[in-house]
C-alpha cells in the first residue's frame, strides 16, 4: 500500500481510499521565467506519483492551475512593456514545450485563474456573509485570525509576519484590520485588467484562486494537494481556511504532499535572485531521460543543490539503461518478478525514487552482463515498463503520444 508523507500530521499516511478517481490538485506556475529546475523537479515528482498510481490501477483526476494574473505578472509585463496576457501565454507555451520534452503526463484539467472569476466572486461573497472576510473601499480581506497558520508549515507565530511579507503580503496596508489579513479581491490600478464584481471592478488575490479552482474542478474535498514546500505558508494554509469556510467540507485535503526546494550553490532558485537553471538549456546538452533520472535521484521532499557532475553521471546511466533495454539478454522470470516487487515497494514507501532507481540500475546491469542465447525478453520489457513509471522512454526518442496530445490540447488556450 502506498504511503505518503503528510505535511499536516508530519507522518506517513496511507493513500485515501475511494471508488471514484483520486482527486489531485497541484499548484502550478506563475508564467514568467519558466521552466527552471525547481519547476521541473516539482512537476516530474507528481508525474511519477500519477504514473505509479495508474500502474497500480488507481484512476486519477489531476488538476494543475496557472496563476495568470497577480501582482508579479503585472509588474513583469510593465517592466517588459508587454501585454500581461501575451506575456503569460508566451511563458506558458514554453513551459508546456518543456513538459512535453521531459515526457511529463499532462494534468487532466489545466485552468487559468482568470477562467474562474465567477467562482472566485461567489466564494468571496460567502466568506463575507459568514464573517470570515470584510470589505473596504473595493478591497476584500480575509481575517487571518480565522486561519490555521502553522498547521502545515509548523512555523512558530513569531515567524509568520516576516515570511508572509516575503511571500507577497503587505503588512502595512492601511485597509487591513490586522497585518496578516490577506487580499481576496482588490481594485485594479490604472491600465490593469479588471473584472466586474459587487465591490467594483478589480481582480482576485492570489490565495483564493486555488480554493475556487479546486472546488470547481474536483469538488469541496480533495484527496491530495501538492506544491513546493515554500507554498505551505501562507498560501496552502490560507487555502485551508478559505476552502473549509466557503464549502463547509472538512478536511479540504486529506493529504498535503510537498516537494523540496532546489538550490544553486546552496541558495534556493528563484526569479527574484536570478539564479535559475533552465530546463531548456539542460536539454540542449543532456537527453531527456538523463534529466529525468537526475531529478528522480533526489527524494521528492528533500531539498538539494544542482550538481552538473551528477547530471552528467545520470545521463550516462540513462544511456546504459537504453543499451540494456535492447540487449536481448535472458533473465529468469523469478529475477524479473523480484525486481518488480522491490521497485513497487520502493515507490510505496513515500515514493522513494532513489531506491527505485537503484533497483532498475541493478536490473540493467544484469541485462548487460547476462548471456544472450535463448532470450525471453522478460528483463528488458520489465526495465522499459518500470523506467516508464519514472518518466523515461528507453526505446523511443520522442515523448509518449498521450503526453504530446494532452499538452497540445491545453496549449490551445494559450495561443
């Protein structure tokens, strides 16, 4: 049975059981300066989770959003003297190209935040009517005293204000009752996009979009919510407060599964610091299978620093696996079945991809050293199939057809 680390309880928890498709929501990109290695690590990690679940016969409905409107997007568009929507669309298309190149299974639903404005307005109206929010001069704020701050991040209260300010909160906003209150709706500035609302023309705040989109596409309670660990506070804790107050369904998410941060020379990669390693650059020098092995060699919830030497080593490892996949060697069925069992157990144990890679590397080594006469093809077929769960394409130079078709369909809304 698959067990994943739940940030809420800080323990390994079994997968929520359900007869309907498992409902997975993962916070998506803010579309500019994509796709960096941190993005790739996050979305390849959830790709492996979805592929493993499907291999185990668990259907998944996967939603990943695009934050196509927020202060950062508008600031970037002004700096580049580019229309905000054109800027976002261009970067989303680049992100999609990178996901296809990495053979990442597309989400089933890939909505823009701006596609959910009516749902967002309905949610804000309910939060106001229930006393969780208040309106002032076109702004609507959520009362942070109603939020379970610290429940996911496990941060002490003395850290909340500083970190919230670093992550988009304005503690000096004169319209607020309290510094940690956050924006649900705000008036648009001159020249900024605006949508009609009961509080005047404006646009949504950041946190409310994910509550609205998750409810719209997955329902009031979801099975797994994912994203980078830096989103646990305040974004995901704000989501819990908003969603449970809006829908009355608790818990909003049964499991909270967060990915670790990727660093460069010990410093977290971020747009603001300009220390990004771009996937498109890496793919010019290394094959996609090598990049996927490199990402998978780090456990999904551990932070790590980019290491070009390790990436080169993983590219060589991927090449060896490709040779093993076509070696035509004979392996006893018992050896192949043992490999499948150990691979499954590795991923059932909190998606332990480093251990799963070790299992497949042993299988590849046996295939390369085994005698060829009388090949039954079982070992090579198992290697190809199991490596596919890690996102590799050992016998094909191109991504899976479903990957290309699915992402291409999503791309149309960003043309």
